[in-house]
C-alpha cells in the first residue's frame, strides 16, 4: 500500500509540474498577442503592460526550476518520468525567452508609436498571427501529448521564415526610398526578427514534445527558409526613384 501511495504521489507531482508549464505557456502566448496588438494599435499603455508582465513569466521559470530540482533529487526518476521532468525544464526555458522577445517587441512599439506610420508595419500583425498559431499548436500538443500536432507546428516555421524574408526586403526598399523611413523601419526589422525567433523557440518546444512522447530526438533537418542574410536591395533608376528588391 505504501508503494502505491508513493507512485500516486509522484504522479500528482508530475502533473503539477506539467500544469505549471501549461500555465506559463498561456502567459507567454498572451504576452505575444498583446505585444503584436500594441504595435498594430500604436497602444503605448498596452505595450507598458506587456513589459511589466514579463516578470510573471520569469517567476514561473523559477518555480519550475525549483520543482524540477526537487523532483530529481528526491524521486530519482527514470525513463518516461525523467523525460517529463527534463522536458518541463527545457520548455520553460524556451517560454522564458519567448516572453523576453514579446517584451522587446512591446518596447520597440513605444518608439514606433512616436513616428509616422510606414506601410511595412502591416506585416507585423500578419507575422504575429502565424507565430501565435504555431505557439497555440505546440502548447496544445504538450497538453495532449500529441506528436503529430507538434510536428505539424514544427513544419510551419518555414512559412514564418518566408514572411520574415519578404518583410526584410520590403523594409530595406522603404529605407532606400526615403531616409525618413529609416527609424521606423529599423524598429520594424527588430520586431520582425523577434517574432522569427519566437517561432524558433516554438519549434524547439515541438522537438522537446517529440522527445517527451517518443523518447528519441525528432529526425530530419529543421525546416528553415530565412533568406534575409542573402537579401540585397539595389537602387533602380526610374521615374519614381523607387528601390528594387533583388
């Protein structure tokens, strides 16, 4: 009977740990959504809330760190139980970084709200929507232990990279057309990069879910198509004096 009690108690502790990760994921997801809305609405009040709420995500990470250390020391878990604990630790680290990037986007939106609107800004909510969908899918996959859903989200990172590359080229063109666009476009580039990095951390979580459920790393090369490193924008002499994305 005592052994059964210990097993039940450990299962409950693992479930509490998983619940902490799920709660942290919900906060991170809300932070990304709010940060993108702050950009789209030029809402400095909402941006400030996002920056202040980053402390909640940090607190979750500290709690998960403490709980995983306690469980490892007291329970000496093996196999699936060990993967549950290690995965919680890895996922919380990715979620903490996602919270940092959301805070960075909010911080940039404060500066962006002080300058005239530039057309490429509409691409940020579009990127944000895709990032939020990927995050939702990986967090649902974690709750449901659904490997297929995790892999599907992992594969969508390529779509996010395509959006980022397209925005990168458009923003460079705008900066060449008018020096007054340099300041807002620079902030947009950093925001877009932050969203792209959030997508990378979401795919990290998808890979961790695969390890958690299957017990082996996800095979195959991560789908990446970020072409921004190779983007070249050359001035084109025409009647409008517009730039041309190469």
